[in-house]
C-alpha cells in the first residue's frame, strides 16, 4: 500500500496512523517531487504497468495459477534459504505470465525457469534512472534462459503470449521501491 507522498519519498517517520496529526508528519512537501523526479517517474510507470496487466489486478486468489521454485529448481524452504521465485500464469485473466525472483542473499544468484524465450527486458531497477523502466513498446531484447538476480534484489519477469517479454525489477535492499545511492 502506498501512502500520499511515497511516490516522491515523503515520509511520516514511521507513523502509519497519523489521522490526528496536523503537522509536518502529514503535510506534503511538494518540493520533494521535483527533488526526486526519478522516483516519481518510476512510481508512475510501475502504477501504469500494473493497471495495464490483469495478472496483477486479480479479484481472486492465485491458487491454481501460481508455481513456486528456487534458483536450482525446487523451492529451498530451509531457514537458511535466501531466495525464492514464483511463476504466475496469466492465462485465466487473458494476460502475460509473471515470474518473480527474490534474492535476499548478499551475492548474485542465477535463476533458471522452464519458460523459453525470446525475452524483452522492461524493468531493471539495478540500472540508474531513466534506464530502470522502459516505456511500453521500447523493451530491450534479452537472449537468455538463465537470469542473474543481483544481490539483495527482487526480479520480475513477464512472458507474453506471442513474443515473450521480460521485466526485471531489482529492488536493492528489498525494503523500498526505489534505489538509494550514497
């Protein structure tokens, strides 16, 4: 869930219930939208992307449509596991398939899943803005079936029905929707 101002890095300093605050906690600093234009652009494109894909806007559970896997095949459900992935079929809602990889390990991990390319990269937040999110129709071709999930990242892959398209979403630190650089 997004709160007002999250799209340009506004913070309520951890207060998730500020209904009775009429102070800096809830006031929006609109200058942050200009200061963090790259984050604002990223949010706008990701929200538009979500709205354009029925797989991400379902009104029912994914039970029959989801398949879990790990970097080397089956899910590693041990307490030392640092990664997990899933494939969400879009067939039931007439949409593309979605593959998500979560790598919480401090090193890169290669993932392979049984969907054969060709692929197109649409989102890769390990890249600097504005290369992190491509516009619809300007995706970048990727010729691989083995994908590298960068250390401490999420990866998202989409498979289209005709020409498969890849979306790589790497969220460093996995706790936010933006890349924080020193």
